C-alpha cells in the first residue's frame, strides 16, 4: 500500500502533492490519498475528473468522501478510467452546514500520474497510448491457452486454467461435435436379431435411455439400467394404448379379449324369454335371444321387441346393462301417415292429469301445434289442421310425479332386492370403494368409504378433511336410500335486450324433452316463442321481439325417470322418507273420530254422526265473542266513524280538552295547517281527550285534530 499526501492551503484554497510518492506514479489500486490542512468543522470529498459508468450505464464523474482523518482509498473503477492519458485529475471539495445553510469550497485541480499497466486487463495490457500500435487483431483458441496477435505482429499467449469452472449452456454457441459428448447424452436405436442378442449387449453398444429393436418380435425396449443389460430388469418395453372407441373390426383376432368376455356371466340369466301371450306392464323386462328389453308402456301384448326401430321405439327399448327404466310415468310415440288428421294415443297411465307435448320428428324438432283432448284416463286424442307426414310428429305423454305411499302393500322401510331389479348376484356397493385416506387429495364428486358409509366430495383439492367431521367438504351418500336425480332438468335465464334467438345446451342426450318458457318476473308461462330441438343436447328458442335482460326462464326437462345402478350394488334400500312416507306411516285409514276431544262410537253401519251447528243461536257466547242483533248493529253503524275539530293557541295555554261521543277511546292525530302531522302528549278517555304541549302554541296558531274509532 502507498500513501500520497495532499496538503490544503486554506488561504489560497489550493492543494499540493507531497510525500514518498508525490510527483511519481500511482501503481497500485490500494493507494491512499491523505488530505491535510482541512479547517475545523469542515468535511470534504475528492472529485476525480474522469468518466465512469453507474449501475444503470450512465456516464458520471466519480468522487470519494473523506473519512474522519481526511483520507480515502482509490478504487479500481476510477483507475481504469485513466487508461487514455494515464493521468488522474483530483479536486478537493470542502462542505460545512451552519444554521441549515450549506457552504461549499473547491480547490484547484492537480493531476496524479497513473501506471499504464494499471487498467482493466491487469498485467497483460497497457495504456491506450502505448497499445495503439500493438492493438490485437486476432485471437485463436489453442489447447489450454489463448493466442493473441497484435497489429505489429507480436504474438501473446495466455494460458487458461478452467478446472473447476462451470460454463452455462447459454454461453455456448456453435456446433459441438458428438465425439465430445458423453455417450449417454445422445439416444440411439440399436437393432438386434432376438432377445438372446439383446441380453448380450454391453455398455460399449448401448447406454441408459437408448432404444433396442428386437427384429424377430418387432418389440422395442428402452434401456433403463445399463448394469443389468443381460436381463429384463435392464429394459422397459414400449407400450401403445388406444381408447376403446378407436378399435374397429371384429374380435376374431383378439383371442385373449374374446376369451375374457366369454368367461363373464350372461346378464340375461334369470330373465324369462319374451312371449306374445304375456301382457307386460311399463318397466317390465324380458329376454329375447340373450338381449334384454324394457317395456315402455302398459298393456304391452304381442309386440316383438326385436322388431322395434332402434332410434324410434314404440313398445320396447333394449336395456342397457347398467340402467333400469322406471315405472310408466312417461310414454313416447311417433305418429303421422300423410292421410289422417286425428290420432288416438293410448298411454295407459290411469289418469286425466297428463301433460302432452308434440314436436317435429326431424330437422330442428320444433314444437308442433295441435288440439289435445283427454278422452279417458288412458287415452288422448290429437287433432291436426293438416295430415302430418308419415312418422313426422313425436308425441310425449307424461304424468306429474307424486309421493309413493307403499310398494306392493308394504309401507315404512321398503327393501327392493337385486332380484326385483333383475340384477342377479352382484356384490354390495361398498365393496371396491377404498377407505378414506387423509394423505389423498380428493377431487369434486370423488367417493370414499368410511367404515362402510360412503361419502361424496363437495369440493376439489379435498385434503385431510375427515368426512365424519368436516361440514362443507363431504356429504354422506345414504347407502340405504335412493337419491333423487335432478339431472333430468336444466334451467336457463335468458334475455339481453338485443338477441331474438338463443341456443341452449341441456346435455340430457334426448330429443324427448319438454321445454317450458315463463317470465322471470311474474312466473307466467309464455307461448310466443318457437322451440326447436337441434340435436340430442341442444334446443333453440326464437322470439319475435328480443327479450329484455334476464326476462325469461327456460326449463328443459327430460321426461321419465330412470333408476340407475352400477355393477357392484347388491340391493337398493328405499326408506319411508325416500318414498315420501312419514316414518312409521301406515295405510291411510281413520282409526278414531273425536268431537271436542270425545271419541264417537260408530253405529252398526260403522258410521258416526257429527252434529255441526247451522245457526248462531246454537253457539255459546263468551266475554270476547258475542252475537249482536240487527238493531244493535244499526246503532253501532250509525255512530260516526271519525271526528274533526281545531284548536287555536293563545301563547300561554299548554293543555286542550276536547269532548267526543265515540263511547270508547279513539285514535287521535294532530296536523299543522299545511297538513304536516305533529306529535304531542295525548291522554285519551272514553268521552274526551286531552292534548298537552310542552311549549304553548303561539297566539293564533291553529292545529287540526282528527279522531277515528
């Protein structure tokens, strides 16, 4: 370390350099500049007349504050800025603050010489003045070193030691030869004749993540453990997957899959064969050639299930192995022959209270207007203005649902067994559902099992919430009950003030939907819109005038309910509450008839005679309920229903007594002359009232007093 002393002459405001290094050169970046002669109570800094870059790349002139002894140490940044002329301009700036006023004094500028070698490249470069004729014109990378060529032809060699140095990949440019890369970095395909040759491979031929193709089997393997190339443990076979819908053709070449399917039990076992002599009710199941069918109507006799049109069945529908259609609350049929204008449809629902809907059977399935007559409890008649084309109109007949009071005479908890549903022998629904695990993150609608009780997740990211004690995260699935399925109805709120046509996606997978439109404000239905069924999952509603914002609700309902079950249900337990029956309910029969708490005894015809008063004279009066005569009523009606008067203040009177003839305490209201109601203390008596003012009304001020009975 070297020290240069800068002496300050306060009278002349000048600095001069002295000391061991004065007038020579600065050749070390640890050089200390010591300033002497600084006046008492003054502080200062040294400003350097060079240009350096700040942190944001801007050109600035640097300075260094002096410490308490008046010294500072030069920095490499400042010295590097002296490379052009090897001179460092220095100026002393003194500062002092008195009574919040800052005073500044600056000295003259002196120049310190700087060693030309003291720059950014250290000992390998010199100052700009000395290097100009030796400027580097070429650089070449050589093993372990870099060779530079100067403009004068001189060759400089700089050895490089990169041991332990990590070079980021982003700093590498150009092409790297594969010979310079580790073997495991580059994946390659190696072909072998058979597995024996595969197990004979060595690490000279393959490494981890290489692919091996066995020619005799056309199988490909990835090398996953190059230390076990002689066994299957060193390889992982490539596997290809295809979704089931992408498989075409037959199973003739898929022996393993065909054998697995053949080994499964026949779902039609235990279901009797269809007979033309049997009358089937709605929901009945039959077997025809190993295919199960469900009856769509009551009184289904002599209609061959195999002759039904798959997309437009009238009597039977093939039964999906995991869906059972419910009882006949819904009937669908397609009509039209191009000749008739009147059709009688037999629905067999034993009720006049049925809904009937008609719509076109093709295209957009728009609603079809027709006259509907309910001939009897099992038939409706449709009359058209023009004969519908052949099979051009779809008819839906449904009966509104009601509470179930019993099943085949049984009440209370009703057990519907697997045999009742035609399921045969299957396992219970709890089997196969894993027990709840606090370490598993369950998604929305995921199902878990807690000691035989099933729960369904109500939220996504459901982690470590105990189903038995986590309200809002889980809901119990009542394994002994039937859950009402509301997925057969979708509701939409429409209207924006500009659009007349709305396409609504209901996702009910059926053309047989009922569409109801009603006002969101009054709940009144509207018929002024065209309804079209575009496909199984979309309807289009068109208005003549754009509905206002959120003006209408559109309800889309898939008629008919289905009892759905999945493989693994042994039985479905329908409780009394599930069927709309109060717990412990019995057959709806009156056991006892009482009058005023006293039971009546039925006569020989099992009847009771209850005396109901028909005249007021047969009733007893009490203190709060009495019978009045016409004369009393006339006298009462003759009494005035209201009474008005005025009072006028004199500036001193605070109490006013007013008589009335209501005969009871009336209701009193007090108004100013402009009609504004005012309040004051009022005492009400049977024949008079007293108004009491805190401050006496001013002289001449008038109030209106109104009394009503």
